[in-house]
């Protein structure tokens, strides 16, 4: 069983997700205390995919995050570099055009997508800034990005309780429900080391995105960042 470390070596991250692929979605539901479904609905609203639009769901894993976009009639490309996650996804959703690809070197032409999005994936990419620039490159001028990622609860007392949950309760719960509990130690550590809302917004701007804004979900446990590629 593999657990990535905070230097996020791509082969370690990919192998770690290969290992958890079979039970990934069930474990997510349990560990997020059911919130994951609510967060996905909010991502779908923010992306606002329309029929025939092209949407890239990067780090799509098993494509659970891609389904709400596909349901609108948009053409959704789930892309990921874990062959284990892609295989489980393809078995469940054979109609979706799963694509193997690394976030830091996307296998798409410039200006391809109307919208690009990444849910719970950016934090796992070794080079965040290169991934943000790659997302920018493959988006058409006027197109949009939506990033859904764990963030910092804004109310201090809640932030303390949440931090305790991450470091103390999450690992034993993960041992009970996951095939690779160590992966969830990495999850807790990587969330704590991740930039807060304003810091991630600044990174988006540096990558070229304009009109960058964010919205907190569940008190800031998750944040949705949005930006546009200038026309
Ligand atoms: C926590 S899962 C999220 C899956 C899905 N988006 C969801 O919301 O359920 C993170 C995914 O990011 C993928 N990933 C991490 N680094 C990546 C990279 N550099 N390129 C492509 N995918 C990557 C992993 O393989 C994994 O499937």
C-alpha cells in the first residue's frame, strides 16, 4: 500500500490513488459526513455547463465529479493520471471519454474548452502553478475555471474543531472504511499544508486568470474558486 508524502511525487500520488480506486467514492461519502454530495451540487452550479459546451474535468478520478456536467448535455472529458481510477470509472461510466493525462502537461490543444474544472485534485498536483497555467492554456478566451478544494474554515473555534477531526478522528475512521488508511493520513496532512482562500486566489491571478473570486462551503472546509480567461 502506498501513501504519498507532502513532496507529492507524481508516481507516488498516482499509485496511492490506484490503491484506493475501488472504494474511493464510498470512503469519500463516509469521511465527508455526507457533505461531498452537497459540494458537488455547488460545483455544478458554479461551472454552469450548457448543452454542447466542452468541459474538462481534470483529476476526475472515477468521474463522479464529472457526472453533473454530463447531465446538462455538455461534452465532458474526465482526465486523470491514475490508471486505477480511470479503469474503475470507465467500468461504471463507459459512455464518458476518459483520458489519461498529467495536469502539468495536458494532452489537449490550446483554447479547447469552454470550462475547465478540478475537484479535490489540485492539492495533489506537485506543481500547482504549472497546472493552473495548463488549465489556462487549454481554455478558450472568455472561458472559465472552477476549482473545488479543501480550504480553511473561517470561524476560528470551528477551525480548531475541524483541525482536530482531521488529525485525530479521520485516521481511525479511514482505517475502518478504506482499503488504504495511510492515504487518509496524507489527505489530512495535505489539507493542513494547502494555501488558504486568498493565497490560492493570488496563484490563479498569477497564472493569468482574471475576475478571480471564491465562495466558501461548509464554513470554509471547502472553497470554490472561479476565474475567467480574458477575451
Ligand atoms: C481526491 S481525487 C478526486 C477525484 C474526483 N475529482 C472527485 O472529486 O471525486 C484526486 C485525483 O487527482 C488525480 N491527480 C493527482 N495529481 C494529478 C496530476 N498531476 N495529473 C492528473 N491527475 C492527478 C489523482 O489520480 C486522483 O484521481
